[in-house]
C-alpha cells in the first residue's frame, strides 16, 4: 500500500481504493496516511512538500524532482541525514556546503538554520534541498537548457558549483 501511494503521489494519480479505504478508516486523506507511513518507515525524503510536481522530459522518460534528488543524493551521502564530510564539512543528506546553509534555509523556510538544526531534522533537509534544486532547475530552463543537458548541467552544479563541468569525467569538488 505504501508503494502504491508513493507511486500515485509521484504520478499525480489516485492510489488503489484499498489505500483510500485504509486512510478513511483512520480519519485521514490518503496523502495524510502516506506521509504518516513515510515518517514511520523513516523515509522523510518521500514526503517533501511540493506545491506542484516538477518533471523534466529526458531520453529515458520523465524525471521528477524526487527521482533527480534521490539519484544525486545517492552519490552524495548514501542517504544518511546526519553525516558530515570530513574534508569539506558538507552537511547531511544532500551534502550542503556550510556556507550555503544560511541562505538556502532562509529562502526555503523563512529562517536560517544552524548546521546542528539542519543535521537533526531530515524533513527540513528535504525541504531545503528540494527548494534549492527547483530554483536551480528553473534557472537552467530559463537559460534555455532542457532534457538530458539540463539534468547533466544540474548534476555538475550540485556536485561542483560549475555546470560547465557536465562532460567532465574527473571527480568534481565544490
């Protein structure tokens, strides 16, 4: 049921009736049940609040903001929310650089977080990361990038801060 609800949320469709019935039996919407289950299963990356789904058309099909985030984060932190990079000091799930945290958190949440607050709150990490990712993707689209090029430039920016390194095979450091 959880996977079916997740699929429905990502694809902006209705989940199976069994999910809706289970949610109603608990006095919740199906989205509310999904969010409660994601918290219970310790998967807050799945419940990030997005006003509208963000999708990029690529050669391999549609890429949602969630899919893009999960692919990049898999390379960054291995899904660990409390990790700090010993070399760069990069923080948490998305390996956010400490100097970026105050501005990014203020833009996403209306207030600046300390590194300690950030590391202790997985849901806020996801909100901040999603907000920044969406801003960067919209900037790239406004600059005329689309599809695979948009995705590759975005990944290069996230890893190194430089979209021009999208074709580089060297390790990228920020």
